[in-house]
């Protein structure tokens, strides 16, 4: 049985880990743990990646018997085309860290102003007002709301988890040099 530590107790992140592990392993157990001092609202890909790595590394410390640990971090990013909600996943076996991102979904520009100027604590505060869904981050997330509830946060993180494991299970291609 594979034991997978998860650096979060968020229900949608637990569901994402469960869905991904069901596809990857015959027998598994996801162990969610609370991670202290995790980022509140990352505002760049770099901040999300750092948060995901922090969660994965610290989850492995809390569950030392785990074969793998996952860190999932959502956030916002802005570029000249607009404001986007996205997420990053880090998976580690204690030696290698694999990374992958979720889909990115465009949000109104005013979301950036509200969050970056700390007029709200995090994106979820805005999404609750826009959607009318309490604790939307625990369920469909902003991604699910924008995708008309045909896709959701857990599905987005599930897909990224599967891709992040590629760095570990396909490590041989990282050790080769093509000429």
C-alpha cells in the first residue's frame, strides 16, 4: 500500500488527491495534514510553486512513513492579458520534487486590485460574493464557477497531480542528454 501525505485538509484538495491516487495506485492511503505557515494568497506562479513545495516537504516531515507527499497551492497571477486563477502541485518522494500546474482561468481585472491591495484576505472572499456559494474553495472553486460547474477545482488539481508524478516516474528522461 502506498501512503501519500497531503499538505492540506481542504476538502477539494483531499478529493483531488484521492481521485489521482485511485488512477495511479492499486492500494493507497491519502493522509491529509495541516501545514502551519502556508501561504494565504499567492500572487504569482513563483509564489504558488514555493507554497506547493513548502506544503509537500512539510507534509512528508509530518508523515515520515509516506512514500510520497503532495503540496497543492492555488493563487492568482496577472499578465498583460488579464488576471487568472490557477494552481500548482508539488510531489516529492523525499529526493525528487515534481511540479505541474492546473488550468488557468481568466477572472475580472478588479479581482487583482482587491486581493493585491489586501482589501480582501483571499480570492475565496470575492468568489463567495460573486457565486453565492459559501466555502466555494472547499467545493468547485473559482475554476468550477467559471467553467459553469462542468469542471471543478478538484478535477484541475487531480490532473496536475497526475502530471507532477511524471517527474518522479519518468526520472530517467531527466538524466539523459539528447544530442
